[in-house]
C-alpha cells in the first residue's frame, strides 16, 4: 500500500479512523467526504422508546451513525447506558459493535456477515426459531433498507423502526478529484455505504466514476452491489 493514493469518501467526522489506518500502512489518504450525517429533527418517538426499553426483547443497531445519535440523545435527555440493561442489544458489523462497547454497552449478538439478512437469521436462531410477540427496536437511517424489519416481521416479531438520522450529499466541487482520476493519479476509492457511492458518482461525474482508473473498495455486499450497478470497478 506504500505510496498508493486512496480516497476516503465517508462523512468528515467519521473519517479519522480510516485515514489513520491507511496512513499507518504507507498510503496517501485523500479526504473527500461526499455525505454528511444529519440527525432527524423530531426524535420524540425515540425518547419514548428509550425510556421504556424493558418492553423490547432486542434493540438492533445497524450502523455507527445510529449508535452515535442515540447515545448523544441519551445524554441530552438525562439517561445513561444503563437503560440497555433491561433488554438485549445486537449490532451489524464489528465497527458498530465497537462503537457500542465504547459507550458501555456490549452487544449480545454480532453476526459474522455485515448485512441485515445475516442479523435477522442470527436473531431468529438466538430465539430458538421463533420471534412471535417479541418487540424489536431498530434505530436507523431514514433511507434504511427494509430487509431486516421485513424478515423479523415474517417470523412474528413486532418491529419498531425509528429513523434517527439521514445521509445528506455534501455540496462541494470535486472537479479536481475527477481530473486526478482521469489522469490515473488515484489508486482506489473507499465506500462505506451505498449513499457514499451514489453521492460520489454525482459529484465527480459518471465518466470519471466509471473510468476504470481506480479500484472501488467497498464495505459489505450491499455497498459493493450499488457500486457495480453504477458501473464502478471493484
């Protein structure tokens, strides 16, 4: 990885860890955030759920963003992570699990695959094949996939999915990055979600994004599928 120029597209406030990891391995990290994370304005429903967590069998976190926003609100509302002691917590991905652990909540379940379908299957198996009557709380993105909630409902769970944040494309000029891509000066571009892929394509333009001059490095099969659908090379 020595000397490789690698673009980091995730939100600026979340990019630090990846940038450091790349630089420690000798790469040149090019920070180009293409999205930002915006909390949903009205989180009254979330507040109500957090003050009655004992009513839920599971709370499922699907991203670090959801963890950050939920725990920020806990503090603002005078609550503590101890409220999660009355339920079980599951997470998609090791990064989400680590974010929870740092906040003082160790997830009871983290599936090996970083997709909603794998978590749904793990929850079902953990519950001995039945979720009938089990209440499940999912704080998630406004545009989150329905796969997890749908699978849990099919097995009898009562799912409450609460949108706690949205991903918003940034308004920025990436024409210089597009030029660098076209000239072969970029070795790879990292994508941590489908929204980063879509926003990147919009900002650098389809010709640069699909030029095949860089490797698209994605996290998870859903993000990889979005990149392929838009014509990026993996």
